[in-house]
């Protein structure tokens, strides 16, 4: 079970995996620790733009880091976090590819779906309408959850291939990791509507 941490913005206690980590660089600048392993004193904040706003508007970070800090603008912080979460999703796909836990290419994906090997599918946002509809039919027939994410070029680049209209995760472990990050991203994106 992951350790619990307290959000510096709202003071709620949550599993560490549900929070984002901030660290204070040597320059005094507060930065988002996208790896979760950066050296130095860290603090945690909910994956919610409102918590970031609370944390950045108060002297809380100065108190937590026990020094004068330079806080980024809320817009800059939100942009960095969104970019990092998308990179983390791409990293999940890249790791799955290197470990043999991902399938791509129309025929390979079709074969894996027909054999009930695919546990999650990512369909490119710009996949041809007919091809995207075909992937959705496969997912419906095999009860495979899927999401539309990345462009074909981005999806291919994330797995070290040419453009791909869809990829399938074959390992439940990779699905859990991907979906956990996806949940953080969706939560954060939804919170931006309330700023």
C-alpha cells in the first residue's frame, strides 16, 4: 500500500500515487518533480489546479521548504504538469513496447484482439474514421476498454515506430500503470475548468 501524504494546498491526506510532488531547486525555484525521485525536500499537492492555486498564493511553500522560494505562475505550472502527464502516458507505452507488452500495426492488433490478448487500446485522435470505427467494434466485441489519445505521429514516436493509428496493451500491469496516469491527467484537466 502506498504511503499517505498531505496536500500542501487543501491539507487532505491521500495516497502518494494520487498526488504530484513539488521540490525546491537550489536556486529557490519551486518545480514539479515529474519523476517523483528528485533530490531535496519535497512536498505534495493534489492533481487539482485549485490546490496549486491555494499552495502558490499562500506562504505555505516558504514554510514547507524553510526558505524563500520562487513560485512559477499558475499557468506555467499547469502547462508543465499537463505536458509531464502526457509524457508519462507516452512513457508507459514506450516501456510496454520494450517489454513486449504492446502490439501495434493493423494485422498484429487484429490478431491479438481476436485472441483476447489486448487488455487496453489507445486509438490515435487522427485515425481515419473508418479505421477508428473498426477499432471500436473490436473493442466492443472483446470488451476491451479504449481511449482516443495522441496523434498517429505521436503514438508511433512514443513507441519508437512510424505513425500508428492504434496500439494495444497486452499486459494488465501496463494497463494499471497507464490508467493510473490517465486518471491523474483527466482529474487535472477537469480541475482547470474551475479556475
